[in-house]
C-alpha cells in the first residue's frame, strides 16, 4: 500500500495579522495619548495586558493524495487501486505570550539615554485551522474490491495539516512573527512618556 505519495505545497499568501493597533496594540490596551503613563518605570512598563497575540498569519494550500492498491507479493492486483486527491487551505498563526516577556530597564546614565532591553523567546504556533469551505476533491476513485477506510482519510487530514505548518515555518513564518512582535512592543512603549528617548534593544532569550 502506498499512502500520501504526492505532496504539492502551494503558498497562497503570507500576511501580517498585526495592524499595530493604529499603531497602538489592539489587545484591550489602547492608551489615551493625552493621558500617557508617567509612573515609575518598574510599575509602568508591563506587557501583561497585551497577552497572547498572533503577530503573523499564513494561508497555505496543501494538495495530497491516497494511492492505495492491494498487492500480492509486491505485485499490484488489477482493479484494486483506490485513489483520493484532495486540497485544502489552512490558516497558521504564530506569535507570543507577551505576559511572559519581562523588559529590563536601565535608567539614563551620564549620556542621558536610558535603555529598555527585551529578550524575546522563539515565537510559537498559536493556531492551525483548516478552512472547510476551501476543501476540494480533485479525484476520488474507489475500487469495489478496496474501499479507502475512514482511518486513512483521517491520517491524510492530519498529514496535510502538519505539512501546511511545516511549509509556513519553512517560508519565514517565525521570522515575520519576530519582526512584527518588535513593532508591536515598540509601538506599545511609545505610549509612555516615562520612556521617551529610551533605546529599545531586542535580544534572544536564553
């Protein structure tokens, strides 16, 4: 038996799902520019209100197939081959749980410039959802001697979903998530008068 013999990956489009909150963060933290926070740094700067946020979305279409003949000593038995070729689009979202990201603040030194250092961990996949309305069967041919069992159809669905995620990551999903996360955090910090003029430095979390 031969399962999942054809895998054709097509990237439709990769788009940033962060609107940068116009450009403040749209996670219930829109701060009135006229009343910027001027509390001491240790109290004022926290990313917990941003919460978990997808900073990038990828739309991936996967095409895959089941090619399932019956065999006898590695010889295909005639009229026993069943085939199914199907495509479906998946939406993969990646981002961060910003509540777990703790900024390190260094107050202005002799040069008058303070620093906010933010160690970013690797982004994670927040969701991977199929769009049922995009599902299309290109070929469905079942032999009366060898019907495709539901178990194999389910295996095909799981494989396509996993392949879509790998395709998105392989085409820069995490890089885009990181880049947009930095934009979100810079925009968020800009809402605080207390940090005006501070340098914002991003590093990789250990």
